[in-house]
C-alpha cells in the first residue's frame, strides 16, 4: 500500500491506494469485521464483538466493540457506531470525495455510552476502484472530544497499519466466505454513494 498523512484544522487524513483489493471487498468488510479484526492489526487488536450487529444490506446503526492498544500504550475498549450520513455534521461530510463511504462515530470506552450515545468524534473511510485496485482516504476528526496533532499522528500510525493489512488478507478472506450464502452469517451492503461532500447519499441504503 502507498499512503501519505496530512493534518488540517479539522483532523488527520490518510490518502492511500492498494493493488489487488476491490471496492466490493471493502464494502463486504464493514459488515463482517469480526471475521478479520485480528488480521486487520495483529499487534494491537483483540477480538471484536457486535453490541448491535449489522443487517444484510444495511449496517447503519450497528455498533461494534473494538478493544485495542495503540502505540502510546493505552488500551481502549471502543464502542463504535456506523452512522447515517445525514446525522453527521456537515463540516465532516465536506471531506467526502470518493464513490464508497463509511462514517463511524466513537461513542465511548464502556457500555454506559450506549445509554445516551453522544459521539466523541468521527472516522471517515472512503474509497473507489482504479484500474489496479482501489484508491481511498481515511480521516480522524474529533468533535466533542477534540484531538491534538499528536493524537492524530498516533491514530494515523494505527490506521495506516489497518488499511495496509487489507492487502495481506482481505482478498483471501472475501473469497473464502463466498461459500457462506446465509446472509445472517455473511451479510453484505453496497456502500456506494451518489453526490459528494454534504450532498452525498447512499445509493442502495435507505
């Protein structure tokens, strides 16, 4: 994977590209994260669980519990929700430039955050196909919980490892699970959007 990291007043951004990974594979991954979460970052991830599992065709509102330890040594038991685009602040949606999108909200570090969810910030992952594979961008943007430039660099190191590891396991994992036709065990959602920026809307998810 090739990538570059940049920062601005809103947060930290990683521009990346892969050969041999398709947009459909990445779409599939977001509804099946438990199948590859350890592979996504073997050094820092622990097994993922769903507090609210995604539905076939529509992962919006699903919440995954993602225990992990970053380079600064902090263990975080993150509760992360898949957001409706229209619920995300407009200034965050302004970063949407590619054809496939997921925006997730960090709700908190324990089960109590499910009582009255209030996002600490957002992670945007977006991508589209190229002749060789995919090109994409991942962004970390703090809102209620502001992130320093150093926070952003720590997240970027973690995220770059995650995105990079897609090239190591995702094509194989996606192919293996083609034999599982029960959508309760192998859901899929097309995450392509029409429009860009704050006008972006999911094409197939209502």
